[in-house]
C-alpha cells in the first residue's frame, strides 16, 4: 500500500485504532461521523416528488442534525437551489451479534452505526429532463486507505431526475443497508438491495467516488473506483444483479461508490449513486452460504403460468455454533417469501403464481445473515424465474426410440434449467391405453432425459409419449413415437418334445431367466390351460386332457420376456 508522506502517519494511526492487532482488540469508527448515504425519490404528482435521504452515521462521531439540506439543479430550467429535509427516523443497523455492546444510544461498545432518514417534498418547474438532486458533506474519514488525503475530501452523491417522462418516474429503492464490514480471509457476496418500483431494468457499475459534481476524489496510487481495495483483495459487482463480491485478503478501509442506472425500453432514464465505506478487519467469523434452488446448485428455474410454484432456499454457516436468518428483496410483486425459523441450516420458501402477462425473466435476491461475533456477516444470492407459456413443443423436443438388445432406449430433450411440474414417460399397455414407465422430477439443469425400457414382448410394437404435468395440474402431451423390440432382445428359445405329444409334454429353454407362468392357447387364441411354471430351465406339462390338434405354449418370465412355441397333441 503506497501512502503519500502527508497522509501516511494519519492513515496508519487511524487504521491501527480501527482494526487493532488481533481478533480480541476493540476497534472504533470514530474518525468520522458519516459512513455514506443515498437519495431516492417517489413521484407524488405533477412535478412533485417525495424525497428520501439516508445518511449512515458512526455512533462514535458527532451527532447529526434534525435536518439536512439537499441541492437540486437543472440547466434547462435555470434552477440551482436547496431543500431542507426533516429527519423522520433513526434506526440502528450495527452489524453486531447479540452479546456485543453497541456504541449507539450512549452505549459502551466499540462500534455502532445508525441510519438517519430525512424526508421532504420537492416541487420543481415542469418540462426539464436534466435534474440533479445531490448531497455533500465534509469530510471523509482519515482512516480510509484508498484515498491520498481522505480528510480533505468531501462526500458527494446524487440522483438524476427526468421530469418529462410519462408516467412520471420513481428512483430505485434500497431494501438493504450498505455492506460496512468484512473479515480478513473471507469471501462474501452482498446484495445492494436495489429494486425499481416501476419495473425498470437496473444495471450496476463501480464508479469513482466524488467530492463535488464532476469532481473525483484523489485516489492513492493503484486505486480507483473500479479497484477500491488493496491488492490482492478484490471487490467486484455483478452488472445485472448488483451483488457485490469481496475477496478480503488484507486489512483495508475503502471508500466505495456504485452507480445504478435505470433502463426503460432500452433507454437510460435515471441514475443513482450510493456512497459507502468498507472496513476489512481482523475477525474470525466466516460468512454464511446459500444453496441453489431446492438445495441444488442451480439458481434459475422455469415455471408455467397459471399454477403456484414454490422453491426452497437453504442457508447454512460453516461456523457450526452460528445461526442464520434469511430475508429477500421483495422484487417480485405477488410472490411470497417465508423465512425459516432460524438455525443452521435454515430453510426459507419462495412461492409465486405467475400470470400469462408475467411471461419472461424475473429475478429476486435472498440475503442470509449469521449471528457471529463480534460482527455479523451476510451473504446474498440471486435467483431467476423464467415464466414460460408452457407450450409442449417448446418444452419437450427430440423424442426418439432406439431398439437395442438390452431394450428400447427412449430419449427426449427438455429446455435447460428447472421447471415447475413433472414429466412422465408413457407407452401403450393395451389397445388404446397408456401406462407410466418412468417419471422425471424437474431437478437439475441437464435438459436430456434417457430411459431404458427392458420389459418388452417379442415382436410387439409400442407407442411412446411424454406427458407434462404443469404446476396447475393441467396436462400436455408430446408427439407419439412407435418402436418394436430389437430382434436380439428375445433370445429365449423354447424346445418341446415329444411331437406330437400324447400324455406329457416336456419343455425347456436356453436361458437362466426365471419363468413365472405357462399359458396354452388354441389356434383361435382361446386360453386352454394356465399354470405356474417351475423357475428352473425345464419342466413338464400334462396334455392328456387336450383334444388332438395344434396348440401354442407361452412362457412368461419374471423380467418381462414372453416366449412362445407351437406343439401338437395326438
């Protein structure tokens, strides 16, 4: 880590206070009183917006006032003014375990963080698309290690507002506080919690932090908005989900800024900057983890409209004594998320009944948090729901049957990923009847299914089809494919003697297959005789009661084979 001479001693001293020398040493954030913030707005009428401004305060620092000023300006409307916002709530968001004291509310703890919410109504002249709503405060913490002179850099963040959009636009909301802490040696994912109330698409990017409009803070050598941590540590953000991934390798205190863009019909209609600080400290806690869908590895599921689909998300923690609790970002309207009771592991359930208008992709994020000490750690994962129209030809394709000596090998393809409902392979069992011979639960991401059907009768042709049962219990069928058993599949040959027979007919077969039953038919197909068969490879049949003539003996074997042999009686 390179430090400029003037900042070197201050930063090293502040960092040593913050992180201590080992996991039991107290640490403090008291070098500054503001750790970051963000702004959001909600349209409440023509050119009227309810503004919410969050400031994240270090409880060891000086108090925040009951009001905060934001600036709003538009070049097109020739406006540059300010608005006073009133504080409406103070919420402690310290990431502390239950036994760790907090520094907030006069407590004796080493750390404490509060979220101060300020609100007000902004009325602006109509018809301008270039509004900037911003907040600025001096100064940043001297503990920050990725800036050359953080104590002289202000905190500045803003949102842009286009007042010409119809219907009027709302900025993204944040359902999660920023990530403030990580432990050296840990890797964790964390969701910013950004959700757009209008359903606009969001994209995310790390940007240079600012101290004023278009004025970047002075980064120390080797750092930038895209590279905020000290190597070999890394901090990246997924541009689609907004999940931040931190691989924490060394001690750090870094200013981090994320820009969120709103896209509507492919056009950027607004931007939001979220400014916060990340502290990588000495601690032994390891972040928890989240499974894929239904405990698997996949995080995408395809579902049909019209029926409810429920999936389980399992959270766990590698630190066995720790307990975890999960929450979600409320990103899909009409869906429900039922948290587990807490534990390790802990299972939460997401349920949704999509309508036909929901066809397409929908994403939500689950965040689980442990109760490790002294600080608790989160982890996040995004899940994607693909709502399908459930047309059978789109779901099942390539149904084919290959006749092999071992049996008929049936394969078909299912669209990749997961699906609600189930699949059944059926074949003819009678004149027009179908019976289920295999079922596939919709687990796993492999789209190819293969089933070997070995219980075949010699010389008989079978019809195969796939039945799809949607979550709403409606059914659809694939095309039907016909196939007979391979000629080599029925190699059990029956020998009978003497021919013609008078009293006793001897029979035997050239296989180790176990016989179950013997049927004797006349030439009209009528059953004349039926008896259990010896399981060995030979036996006798009393034919003294049969009239002279020709007959057919059928032996049925346990593995499904049927073999026939003609004989005559004198």
